[in-house]
C-alpha cells in the first residue's frame, strides 16, 4: 500500500469521526489506567458497568486502597479475571502513592513497571490520557492493519512499529481509535461489513466483498 492511499484512508476516517476516543468511561488518567487494567479479555461495556459504581467511591489511589482488596472485588466481580486484576489495582495504587505522589506517571518505562501494565495498556494511557503518539495494538487493530495492508505484520509489535512509521503524522494521535472502532463495528473478525465500509475501494484484503 502506498503513502497516498494511507493518507486517503485516514482522511476518510477523520471525516466520518473527527474526534474519536476510547469507549471506556473515565474522568482522569487514574480512572483510565484502572479501566484499561480491567479491560483485558473483557468488553468495554462490561468494564463501564463496573466502573460506573467503583469510580464514584474510589476515584483516587488512596480511596482505592481504603476500599481494600475485598472492597474492590465487590465492584469488579462481574469482570473476567477480576481477582488478579483487583490485586494489580491495589498494588498499583500503593506504588502510585509511594513513588508518584498519587499521580499516574507519564513515561512508558514507569507505566510498564506497574503491576498488570503491559505495553498495550501503557500505550493506551500514554495516548488517550496524555496525548502522546502511541499505538496500542489490540486484536481489532491487528486484524484491520493486516487485512487492509495499512501495516501488515506477523505479531502485534511488528504492526505497532509499522503503524508508527506508516500512518501520516497528522493522524497519529487518533489513528488507534479509528482503527479499533473500524475493527469493532465494520471490519469484524467474522463477516466483515465490506458493503458499507468507507474504505472498501482502498482496502487490499483479497477476500473483501465488493459492493
Ligand atoms: S473492505 Fe472489508 S476487509 Fe476491507 S477494511 Fe473494509 S470491512 Fe475490512
């Protein structure tokens, strides 16, 4: 895929959705970090349901620690792997208070050193909470990048590196949201909705349905 086609793809994404953002609900970097920690192998809808009750009582690391592990689990028990995730939340809150004065750190190294925080979670926080150019490649982005050939790669890291290199700079901040939303609602894993896809004519997926 050449540069001009990538440019056109992201221009169409931007025209269709000028201000994309995550579907996770949050009011602060701390809340986003907690929501992303809970979101592994869970739906955003499921996480939002839990955090709608959790955040009003625990919107800071101290309030989360005051709630305690048992208290946090009461709010998270509807989410898969909630015991491990809740333990990570408590440990993370302790570190935020001990090392960062209760704030969420703004570097990849510091974020990835927090319990339960991997490269993808760090990328979401860097991008969505702090406005840094980072690409959190999830299953949706991996699929869309490979099918369309915007950034084909054998693993998530290869796709991430290619997206950072190939997505035109003016779109880099929002590209991750557009690609996730496109994968979630149009370029679905099973039965992609090619007929109503706004980038159908630019997509290089050999099996795409042409309207
Ligand atoms: S044309 Fe089909 S395969 Fe290509 S991006 Fe659109 S939905 Fe996905």
